[in-house]
């Protein structure tokens, strides 16, 4: 089985890229020019993913899976022995899904304002205030003795959070008031699989 991940370097598709490296699965990648909706091989990306954005994971069956939180859980479930996600049906799995949802709706979405050329200053101010509140929640959780979001073990939620935290510097958000997050970012970033994904995308 070889999976194919459509990505844009540094975008939210870095999260499933990290998951694939952590899983140790064979996979290919193809970058997408999101402005032109053209893949690196010259294909019309809309023909592959009608949504027009990344990530998208092409399965051996020819089926396409979209949306990062769904993709990373799929990857994790292919290799349960790697413990990248708790077992389905357990309260721990629902905690993972809670974190994935929180990252997607409260952190990822708040960053969108800073990457949207149409965004006005008032929208960015609201987004910045939301990031401050939500990152304080993450800081408190990590400061309480949690090495990773689910405790002592790395999960696919950590790959997603690491990806979003990587946008803080480009958008001008200072993480100095969040020392536990800074330590967490360094801890996740030092993982061999994370380094491999970053290098593959030209980010390290």
C-alpha cells in the first residue's frame, strides 16, 4: 500500500505529513499551487479534490480522503502498534478528537485572518485576542505536567498543534509569554519523524 499526500509546504498539510512519517508507512507526496489549483505534475487540482485545498490523501483504492483531522486518524489507525491515536470507542479517543477539533476551530481558523489579504485590522484584532485566550488554555494544560496533549505519549494531535504553532512567528504572534508551549514546540520539533517531514518540505 502506498498513500499519496497532496500538500503545500508549511501549510496545514504538514500535520498528515508528520503523521505519515511517524507511522512509518510508504507514501508519496505531490505539492499543489493553491493559487493556480495546479499540481506539481501539471494536473488540475480540482479534478483530484473538488474542495481545492490541502491536505488530501489518495488511497490505493482510488478514494480520496480530505480534512486533516480525519486524515491523521486514518493514518494512525493503519498502524495501531505505533500508538499515534487511542483505540476507537475509548474515552481517550474522544479526548484526541476534542483536541483535534479545538486546534482546527480555535487555533487554525484564527490564523486564517493573517493569511487572508482581504482581512481588515478589526478581524485580525479579534483573531489575535482569540489566539491569546486559546493558547493560554494550551499553556496551562502543558504546564500541568503534560509532555504532550494526551499526556506522556505523542499523538497525531501533537503533529497538528506543532504545525499551527509554526505559523505564530510568520503572523507576528509572540510565544514568549507561553514558556510551556515553547518547550513543547522544541520537544515535538526534535522528533526524527517531524524533522524528516520538515526537511522534505524545505522547512528545516
